[in-house]
């Protein structure tokens, strides 16, 4: 399986990748995107099985990315990994089609529970 990690912070992409490995998902292929626009291009080019996206990014925010994907009929499983996790954001994420929102700081357990049954 292929996982796209979209975050404008290289350090945060590395932390997400490391946490995914700690959660037992390190055997998957990972693709990185530097912002929402890059992620939109990479979803088209790479056909990932899962998108993990930050919320606040330049060029296209995570929620704009999700809405753009859903607007084209793309149903790739999508989750947010972001610094904010208010109920309002969680509701907006769900209504736009996100499967989950993991708020920073996060642990490998957060990824295990969010992704169990989705990634082997």
C-alpha cells in the first residue's frame, strides 16, 4: 500500500513517517508532498491508498485538498494529522469526507487506532 504524507514542514513529515513505523505501518510505501497543491498533483500521479494531511498549508490547505479530491469523485481514504483538533474542525473534516483527525502531539497508538483495519 502507498501512503501520501502532506505537510509543509519537512520535520513534521519525518515525525509522521517515524510514528507510522512505530505503529507497525513502516512496510508501506510513503510519498511526501510539501503542500496541498503538491499533494493534489501527487494523488493523481501516485494513486495512494491513503492520504495523511496537515490542515494548515500554503497553496492549498488540507481541507481544500480534501474538498478538491472529493469534488472530482476521488474517494481515496483521507485523514488529518494537525496541530489543532477542535470539535468544529473535526466536524468540518468529517462532513468533507475525512475518516479521522489526529491532533498533535500524537503517539503511535493514535495511528494504530485510527488506521486499524485499513492498513495491514
